[in-house]
C-alpha cells in the first residue's frame, strides 16, 4: 500500500487529500506530521453522502503514539467537519472505513507566522562583483591612460 | 566562534599511535570508524599525516552514508527520505538533505533551510528544537550543520552568530576535555533525567565543529579576498594611469 507523508508546514491551507484505498479502508496511509512539535488546531472536513442510510465511518489515528485523535469509527452522514486539537506530536492520519461514502477529505489549519516555513534563498554575495568591477575599472583606467 | 586551535589540541589528546586513530572521548577508549571518518575529513587540512594514517588504517574499508556528503560522495550518500519518511522532523536529516539538494541543484533546498531556520528561531534562545530535543537535550552538531548550511548560502551573519553560541555554550574551557566540543547541553533543571554520555566532549562533534568553523573562515576569507582584490585592481589601474599621464 502506498504511504504518503506530508509535513504540515510545507502545505498550503486548506488542502485536499486524495483518497487512498486499500483492502481495509476506503482511505488510509496519508500521514500528516509537524516539523515543529507544537500544538495546532486542525479543521478536518469530510465530503460524504447525505442520504440518511448511507453512513460513513471515519477516524483519525496517530500510530506513533497509538491513540485516536478522532474517535475510532465515528459515524457521519453528509458533509461533516471536525475541529481537532492536536498536540503536534506523532502523526495525523485520517482514515475512512471500507464501504463508506466519503468523496473527499480536506484539511485546514492556521499556522502562526513564526511557524510558517519560508524558502530561503542564497544571500547576495557582493565579493565576486567587487572583484569583477575592480578589474574592469582598473583595466579601463590603464587603457584610457594609454590612449592619452 | 569555535577556537580551532584548542579543539585540535583536544583531538590530539584522543590520538592513539597504537590504533592510528582517535578514541571517542577522554574516558572512552573506543576507536569508532565513524568518529575517525569525521576526524579524517578535518585532518586532511589540519594534520595531513594523521589523515593519511586514518585513511590507510581504521577507515580504509569504511563507507559513511551520512558524512560522506562532505567528501562530495553522492554515490554512497543515503538521502534522508530513505532514512526516515518523516525526516523533516529531525534537524540533522534536514540539513544533510539540504547539502544533497544544494549539490544536485534540487529545487527544495531553500525550503529545507527554511525548516531549519524555523527550528532555530522558534524560541529565539540560540538552540534548535526538533523531534528529539526534549529527549536528548540541545545538540551541538545540529547547530554546526545549520551554520554550514548558512555558509553554503552565504548567510554569514547568522552563521557566525551560531558558531559564537556553539563556542560559548559547548566548547570546554578547562580540565581534561579542554578545547573539546560537548555533544549536548542540558539545562540545569533537566539534571538527572537524561543520559550523561552526551555531556562529554567527543571526537565526532568536535571534528564537525572544526569543520563548521573552517567553512565559515574559508568563506569569509574568500569574500574578503575578492573584495580586496577588486579594490586593489581599481587602485592599481588608477595609479598606473596617473603615472602614465605624468
């Protein structure tokens, strides 16, 4: 079974998780983890059938700590949102039980500014330019001096 | 900054002519290949004779899958995602992957440095916070790796600040371990709760700290040389022109 691991800090909120079925679950094996082990509130949305008899069963499991962050086999009908307080340790793995009617899963979160990961670019290095500029100026001065 | 002379003095005290290698720490007479691979990387510059002895002896059949990145060995290097799928929680694995991506012009190198920067800037207290900080303490070698990443990207001010901090917090100033770099710093309130081994100065961490300081010094020198040479070229041109005009 394919496993997907996403660092939360590199995701843009909200983001959809592709369904990843196996023989036990309609969706499993997509792990969210934090690069900074800090608490965060996750808004987890399931888009599911709203027909009363079409019940879906969902849960969120943290295999690292062997705990459920959303109760095991929680029954839902229709589009349902859960606000989950996660301490940031372990993994956040939404699961959908086999035979459910979930069509998509979305995760939304609000990262404090000091936790957002920004791409860092190389710093500007003036030294090579100073060297080149000095050489050009020097040669230029000598050359123009000769002409006179 | 890290006092390289003093750190080399510490390593000298760990050297065994009999084994042709550095032992792990003052109180631990064990000669690891890993430690000596690290020492070899820095001894190539600081003591080529010892580097030769190590290369032909204890590490002659050794393949490092981590530190070989500092020998430009991309063949044996195991990328961090292959070590742990969730490697971005561990500062050292993020840093090593950064070096790999930087060497191979990978597009995510800047984000890896961004992750380290967040781990470093989380509490603005000079330490890096990652998955294992609360279990192991504050680790010197992760700070050294971060500093080296910054040097790669020519972010010299922060790199220098980190090396200042490592020198101040981790380098031993007296006693049998004089000059050595301790692996971990444990806050006083954590005393007794964590293994004590990390509080020893050892070969691997000291060698890495020397390498980090070497990188910083070399980059600074190179930048200063180019700036100086640029000014020099300009000045020589001006003087030559002035003379010719006379």
